[in-house]
């Protein structure tokens, strides 16, 4: 699917139940009362549905350690529904600062499975390992056109660590940026020693080199699709 062309949301079996949960969530945060237009109300509701599904199904795993095909398909429909009402249609042109700031990953279809997970000694809910993935952050500076992806780790024997990938980007269309990796680093030394030569594998997995289409962005959520077929749903957070 070309990420620049987004279909309207198809109807699926869990719609009625999801809509009720989304409306309840909207009422809790008061967004339904603040919505000034039908489009704003619809966007708020669709975002609430997506975040609720992420919380209930993807959870802390964020989709990284695999999901059933029908779950992936349901997420894709929810994501497309949000993309279809994108309020910033030219995020890299007239609104270059729209994607700036610090963002936290909520969901992705990028997967770390099988031998790759074992080589990186990553523990999951069902599999043993020596490190556990924490939050994923992206910090974007529109002024310098520099981005920094930070993956946090918790070492199960004690301590924490981070893997950071730095990159430069350039807008090549009104919705697309080209990304060039400029460096990567793993801290602390103990984590680097633990992974050894598998650090190269870590770099391959999280390398943002290529292009990224920003398919949705507002003051609290951003969705992007890269040239490798990955989708990323992120929420804005404080610096």
C-alpha cells in the first residue's frame, strides 16, 4: 500500500464495542466537550479508539514481539481511519515544525523475533533474556533538521542503558522526509559488552535510513510510514 494514499475506514466486527469504549474515553478526558467542529470530534474519537486498542492489545510490547495477523489488520484499519482525517496535510512544507519535539512510541509493526531476539538477549513476557526493552523516544529538531532515536533498556541483572541513533533529514515532498543516519551509540559499557558484536544487529533493526512519510500529525499524535513497510504511532511528550 502506498502510504500517501489512505482509504477511508472499513467497517469491522468490533466497531460497535470499540466506539462505545472510545466515547467513554473521550468523556473521561473531556475532549468531546472541547471539540468545536464535527471533524475535530471525529478525529478525537478515532484517536481515542486507536489508543484504547493499543493499550488493550499491544500494551507494553507495542507490537514489537509479534501479533496475530487479524490483530495487525485491525490495527491497520484503525490507523488508516486516523490518517484519513489528518489535520496537517503538508507536515514537511508549510508546517515544518509540526513534527518537532519529543515523541514516545506507542505501536509499530517492526518486529524483533526468533534468532534476532535471542541474539540481542531481549526478554519478553514469555521468553527469557538478559535485557528488557523500555521506552522508545524520538526527538526532532526542525531548526537543525536533526533527529535522535533513543531506545531504553533495563538490564535484568541491574542497571539501565540506552541505544541512540542520530540522523539528519531533509524534506523531499510536502509529506515525506529523506533520513540519513549519522551515528549510533550504546551505553553503558556493560550493555555494550553484553551484546558484543550483536550491536551491529541492533543498529540494523533500528536504523532509520531511507524515507519516512508523515501520514498524520497534530499536537498529541504522529503517524509515520517508512520505505521498509513499517508504521509508527507516537504520542507527544514533554521535553
